[in-house]
């Protein structure tokens, strides 16, 4: 008689080719899927994020049943639901009396620690399968990183291009350059034709989940109404096709641009599907590469998108596992200020922040430049506690799982790791926002003023940040020009900048 296997599947493992499901006959396994309060309440996740994950889980469970699997699905409101992975595993084992547990390695360190304790806790053999949905293993990244003085993404990305063969001509990159980022920084204008996102009407399952989230979490951050994201692999593939057809050709040019009232521009809106497992990184990149080869999209767009997936995303995951478990506690710039309330309300006179946070409230979405150079830049300049910002990003974005969000926040955005990930802090005055957006035209503050009553707060906060952190950043070669400019500044003017910045920060 064959052994009976229990296969738990987590919310970001909604993949047909999941390693724990591979080579297992549906008749010999029970798949366990759990909606638990410990995870729903780990941080105050956006209401639309909860709907997306719970509905996608329920649809995936139905797809597994259609494939012949016995699926034991525990809903959040099941009266017997004990609220945590460990206790629900214990209940499931009592129900089904399996002989062993087989699980794909969780993407989050904290959950992996739970899984590592299951064999002892339940007195059953536990097989932890590698998560092979990524293109680089944790061991591969660790081997790449070992002995390097600097862990820069660009060099890792080149190795990933060679490994996959994407946009390669033999040993050489397509077009003769590895990176076309310099061509991808055009500001956008409101008269551009921009594709509309591909939305989906909620079906009965999704409507039930919406009702459940509304009843269970009535005060949760974010607007729940108007949920239109896809929740199945078919939906995800349709969104990818829609982006390739309508968004990719101009994605490269305008990927860093920001416009009032335009939250999506030419962005793909597939990160949540990719991170939940409904799409795979290689299928996305191969579709983008094919669009370039057939003349549908220019090289700067195709390379820029592929770099985000096989370069940045794989690199970020590598950094996460290479630096855990200490990474969340890092605070190289000793930033301790509390997160301002307007990050939760969107109520601020700074138009760039109200736009970026407002669309986050509405859609659980903001693109990478809004996260890095608006909400992230403000927090960096203001000296916000990076762990508080990390928890905010993890809470509010539909695509945020700790493995991808934590390094982006602590390393790229807040420089809390002291330069492990980024070669310098991504700090800027209002000039960057004005160059890459139309936000400043509708703002109460004047981006060109430094000290007047209506001066843009970014301008004085920038110089206060520079002065405050000179002992930590003064020897950074990429900050040299900024510090030379500060040294040429009249001492009284710098003092005035810092006093105005202090007054603004006190008003928060």
C-alpha cells in the first residue's frame, strides 16, 4: 500500500508545476490550503490584497480538484479554524492520518522556520522540495556572492542573461550593450495614448471573498470596492498578452514617468500574478523577447523589462536569503522617526505623495519609481524608521511578499543595509520629481523655491539629510559631488535649510 502524503500549498505557490505536486499521483496525496488569521493579520494587508490572495487560492484549489487532487481547504471563517499554519497542520494530520509531509520551500524565512519544525512537532517525515520557479537557486546566488566586495545587480544580471540565453547573440548581448537604462527615463505627457488595464468582473467565488473580507476586516487599509484584478492563471496569461500587445512597445521609454491621475501608464500589472505563482519568470521573458524579435517592441523596452524579471527580481531574492535573518533589523543611517499618518490616509499637501499614496489606497498598486522616489525618498530624507516603512510596503501593495519587498525597502530605498544592495542612497530633492512627473504643477508647494513659505519640502529635507548623515556617507565616492556642492554653500544658507526642514518634520 502506497504512503499517503499531505502537501500544504501556500498563497504564493499557486503554480501548476509546483515542485511538491510534481511526480505525485493525485490519488496518493491530499493538498492542504489554509486561510489563517496569523498571516492575514501579520501586517494590516490592503483589503484588495486579501481578496486577491484568498480568491486566487480558492480558484487554484478548484483547478487542483479538476486535476483529480483531493484538496482540503480551510477558509478563514471556518468555525474550527485555529488561525495558524502549525495548528491547522496538526488538525489536518488528525483528519487524514497521512504518512508523510511534502512541501515546496516557503518564500519567507519566518514560514520556512515553521516548516523546519514540523517533523519534530508532528512526528512525521517532512520533505522540503526546492522552489524551482526561480531561475537562480539560493545556493547559486550565495556562490556568486561569496568573496565579492560589492554585490551589484548588474553583474549578476549579465550572468543570468548568459544562463538563460535571453537577448543574447552567442556570448554577446543583443545590440552590443547589456543595459539600455539610459534610454528609459523619458518624462511622460498627458496627451500620450496609454493602454487601459485589462480588468475582470468578480465571479461568485471572488464576490464571496469580498463579502468575507468586508465583514472580517471592515477597517482594513485600502478601498475594497471596485475589485477587478484577475485571480486565475488564465486571467494572468491574458494580462500578460495584453501588456505585450499594448504596453510593452512604449514601456521602456516611460517606465520611470509619473502623471497625475494615471496610476498605470505602460506598466504590465503582472507582478502580483508572478509573485503568487500564476505566471513564471521565464514564460514572461520569452514572450517579451519574442515581441522584440518580431519587431513589435524596441530593444530598450524588451531589455528593460527582462532586466526587472531575471535581473532585479532574482537578485533581490538572492539578497534576501543571503542576508536573513538579520536583514530586517539593519538601520545603517540610524533613522528613528515614526511613519507619518498620511502614509495611511493620503492626506498631505505634497501632491506627489498624495497621488502615490492615494492610488495605493485605491488600487493596492504603485509602480517602482513612485515607491522608490516618492514614498521611499521622502521616508529616507525624513529619517523614518526603515522597519516601519518596510511593514507599510508589505501591508499596502498587492504584489508584496517579504522576500521581494524587504530588500527593496531596506536596501534599495532606505540604505538601511549600509550599501549591501545599493551603491548610494536614492536621495533627491524636488527637482527629480519635477523632471519625471507633472505632479509639481498641481502642488501647493513650489518645487523651485528653497526657503520661501511655499518651498517644496523635498528641497530642504534633501540638504538636511546630507548634513545629518555626513559622517556615514561622506566617504561614499558616489556622494562626492553632492558633498562638494554642500561645502560651497554659504553656512547661513545651510543652517536655514536645516531649520526649515526641522520645522517641517516637527509638523508631521
